[in-house]
C-alpha cells in the first residue's frame, strides 16, 4: 500500500500524478506489482528506480505533482528528515491506476 497526502489524491485519480519518490533502506516495490492507494484505487507499478535527489530535474518533478525539482526536494526533506539523515536511498516509483478485479474473476 502507498499512502499519500489528501492533496495528491485528485491528481492521482485523474492520471496526472504517476510517480512518487520514496526514501527506503531497500527497494520495497518492484515493477509489475499491484498495490493500493487509499482514496485513489488500485495501481500497477510500472518501474522502481534508485535516484539521486540532487540529480532530480524539473522534468522528473512534474509527474510527481510538482512544478520544479526544488519544490519536490523541499517536500521530500519535510516528509523524510530522519531517513535523509540516515542515508536512505531515494526510489522513483512509477505507477498507473487500474481497475480492481471483478469479485468473481469475470471480466468487466
């Protein structure tokens, strides 16, 4: 499960926010994995890549819902101060919303 601030849920549901940067000790997700975002729905993880926060560009920030890499880094610094101090790795998780499977396994 991936948790997001409520302010991001509309953009996720609209398909505008298609990635998130997470700081983890180790990779917690993999491409092809299904997951769930409360308030948005089921997702399929398209890719999980290690990234360097200092190398993030404005183009990297936009699919995450930010206009600039600086704004993205500022948000990450406020969300993950302890992880940053501990040297955790930043991972870019790319995803898209999917329809949940039908309860009986039938195609919708």
